[in-house]
């Protein structure tokens, strides 16, 4: 049996490696950001009916209707600024303790300096996460 596994393992590894490129092409970073940071409250479909929505004091916004509420134009800047904290959303918590932690904003000076030293510049990573999320929200708008 040990010999059989020895011959099958390389075949399995080759199969996974050959498929890795195809799997990577199917990853939607914006959707992944949304599912990890927004879906618990706003729902998988962004309609505002996530698994935690009935436990909240403020009903989550239906994120699929942002463009409709803005005259048919997706409010890119406003959405970006709500995510990065320039426009406060009371239900997301104060900026000192935002619901996302520091996922979408730079760490304050002195916070986990060992991690900060290891990152060359976290700002582009944060911007990329926000832009991917904003792009995803733009794509899920109802017409």
C-alpha cells in the first residue's frame, strides 16, 4: 500500500499544480473582501439581510440599490470614503473601534510596530482591498 501512495502522490500534486492557474483566474478579490467583511451584516447577496442583521439595532443598507438611490449612478467616491473611514457610518462603530478593525485603514502609530516594520508600505494593500470591494459593489447593483 505504501508503494501505491508513493506513485499516486506525484500524480495528485501534478493535477493540483496544473489547475492552480485556472483556479487563480476565477478568484474575485472584491467578492472575497465583501464576503469576509460585509456579508455577515449585509448578506451574501448584499440585500441587507445577512445572518447577523436581525441582531443589529440599525438595519443594514441594501447595498444593491446604491446607484438607484443616487440617480442611477454608482457613488464610487462616497462608498470608498465610507469604507476607509472619511465618512462615518454610525452602525459601523467609531473610527477608534471600527467594525472592520484596521483592515481598511492604516495602523495608528505605535500599534503593533513589529508588524509595521515588516511591511514596506501597507497603504497600497489597503487601497487595493478597498478598490476591489468598491468595484464588487458596483457590479452587484440592481438595474
